């Protein structure tokens, strides 16, 4: 038996014993969620961009999938995540930073002096 067949067999046995929709376990999911919430919250605190706050809210919602194997919950969380990602995408275009206006205003002040 070659190495590829052994790895494939072990992966199939592992999936059959502990089926999950995620490629990693609950503890890894929680760790990644905490890291991303801290990251997006920090970036929102420093930059005040709305999409960062939306992502900070959206990430922990994915943890709700571990509550139950119910398909309704699965699709509801998916729909909520899709709406939040769409809102974050739209907010990047609507809430653009006003650096150009500030830079233009500073140049006018220096020219007047």
C-alpha cells in the first residue's frame, strides 16, 4: 500500500467517525473567531470604517452552526452571513475616506497664508 492510499483511507475513516461541515474543530473555530473579532474591532477603533465593524459582528455568528445540525439553522446563518458580507461590500463604496477633501482643504489654507 502506498502512502497516498494510506492518507486517503485515514481521512475517510476520520470523516466517517466525526462528520462536520468545517475542516477544523470547534476549538480552532473559536480561536480564529476571537482573533478576527479582536483584529476587526481594533481596525474599526483606529480607522472608523463601517465594513470593519460589520465583519467584527459577522464572524461570531458563524459559531452558531455548532449549536445544532438543523438545516434551517445552517441556511439561516448562511443568509445572515451573505447579507452582512454584501452590506460590508456596499459600505466600502458608500463610506469612502475623506482624505482627498482634507488634503485639499489643508493646501488651500497654506496658500492663503
